[in-house]
C-alpha cells in the first residue's frame, strides 16, 4: 500500500522553463529594438528584470516537486520526504509504528517507532489529515 502526497502545482518546472525562455525572447527583443533606436539603458534594465524574474522562478521550481511518499511493506513502514531535491528516507518496523497527531506541530501527523519519528501531511489539507492517519493505522493493523 502506498500514499503519495504532493504539492499542488499548476505549472511544472519544465513548463516554467519554457515560459521563462519565451519571456526572455520577447523582453530582449523589445529591449534590443529600443537599443537600436538610441535608448541604450533599456537593454540593461531588461536584463536586470529578467535576472530577478529568473531567480524567483528558480526558487519556485526547486520546491515544485516537493512531496511525501508513505509505503507500507511486509515488515516496515517507509516514509520518504523530498524537499528542494533532497530525499530523506525513514524506515520503521511495522509492528512498532504509532501514528498520532504531532506534538510539535499539532496540524501534522507524527509517525513514531522506537526513538525515531517523522512528521507527515504537509501537502494535505488540514481537514483530511485525521482521515489519512486513520487509514494508515487501519492498514498497519490489517496486514
């Protein structure tokens, strides 16, 4: 059994790259036209603007693929969390797992076993988190 929780993104990083490339072509084309007409400061300001927009798009794209994956295997519950391209993986012995509201961030779900714990549910609406916790508990006990 597997649960995938992902950020709700309307634009993928590839689409954002195409949008940025087209924005660069249009903006630099207009700036180049005005540069040839004698307005020499338009081109540097257009380049500066594109750098600022590119930086903002880069920050967005780094987090567009963030998500959590919870897998229930025969003897373990595996939680994988991806943030800005970094993957953190935690594996818990199935028979020792406890799923309950997080003590630190009560809106999240805490998965604990032994001395380790991880908080999940960041990409799920708050009103759906109790249902996810219940579903994980039921899956743990049914198998």
